[in-house]
C-alpha cells in the first residue's frame, strides 16, 4: 500500500489540475490559451500540472484597485429596499386613485350619500360644533 501512495498522489494531482484547467474561465487563464494548457497537461502529466499551477492558473485573489461585489441578502440590499418602498408607494397611489374614481362615479350616478357628512342641516343653518339647532339642548327653538 505504501508503494502506491506516490502514484495515487500524482494521479490525484493530475486529475485536479486537469479539472481546474477545464473549469477555469478562458479570459482568466494566464500565459497561453486554455486549449493549449489542456494539451500541455495531457501530454506532460506531472510537468504540465506544475506549469499550470505556477504559470497558467488564474489568480483568484483580488488585485489592487478591483472590487467584486459580494451577493447580499434582499433585506440588506439598499437598492432592493428602495425599489420595494417605491413599489408600495405606487400601489398605494393606484389604490387611492381607484377609490377616488369610484367615489366620483358613485356621486355622478345619482347615488346619495347617507353618512354623517350628508346629513341635512336644520332650517336655521348649522351651529358651531357641527350640531344642528334641534340637537343642541342649550338653544330654544
């Protein structure tokens, strides 16, 4: 078992290097084009993998002056929250305009309001406080 250990390690290194090369983005590969790296790894298994790791593998650490935005949860994203508030405000405006339109259509259609605002005032006119003369116990008719 111990004699096969170096072979297993080299085979694992070869497979890892080949898969890493195949899965990398072509624009990120250094030195030579990606298909050429695959051929180098296949033709020179140990040397090709070592060359890949040192000369061809993309550098995934951020370079100075570059910034990659990390994905954030929607409830922490200020753009998402702003859009959510805008959508809520627009929906509230649509609902408000729909209610106003319904109220206008109901008023124009001859429907009579029977609420307290539509109560008929007494013959003497409205009294201060919004009560009619009949309802005010302090006044005499």
